C-alpha cells in the first residue's frame, strides 16, 4: 500500500518534525509513505468569511493538484466519521481489496479544508471530536496509521 499525506503548512517546530519522522520510519516496514507540504494561503489579521473561504479555496486547489489519479482520498474533517483504532485499521485493510492501493490523506491548515476538497474526498475522517492544531493532527494521523498496521498484523504496540 502507498500512503500519501498532502498537508497545508510545514512542521516548523523540531518536536513535530521528529515525531513525524519517527512514525514515518516505523511505517516504512508496512507501507510506502510520502508527504507533500503546500504553503498556507495568506490572510489578513482578522479575515472576513469571504477572505477565509478564498484562502481555503486557494489551498484546496493546491492540495487537489497533488492528488495522484486513482487515489482513494481521505480528507481530515472534524465532522467526519470517527472510528476507533480497530475500525480504522479494518477500513484501511479493506481498501486494497476494493482496488485502492494508493491512499491519499488531505490535511488542511488552520482554516480547514475547502468544499472542493470535501467534494473530491472518498471519505471524511475525524481523528477526534476535539479540535487539534493541524501540525498535531498530522502526527496523530501518522501514529494511528502505525497503530492500524500493528493491529492488522496482530503485533504488540508498546509506544
């Protein structure tokens, strides 16, 4: 399976980069993982709704340009499905059997994702009913992917 993360924003702080790198290394045993980062659209200090929507649209177009044809697209969305770790693992395991060997996760920036991204998504996934900063969401997603592969192989998970 190939997993492609496309994220708005970069991991500026060393601790996020180190955590993402660690889970990326661990995931290498189970899948091919790639990550693309796109820049956050610039918005004024106190943006209007129209300015926020325009920024999300700009980011959304950049995200969608990076999605490879034939990818199963999962958009992170606080209003999306919120499976537990076991159900997430089962859903992930079912994708190759349904002809989806490439899975793309789209992670928005501070403003979230555009409606065009949600329209393209095959699944909207919530990591929690709580809201996380997008940098933390990336690390949580990587951890959950790692956990899913461990669950699917009945391997112990200690970290």
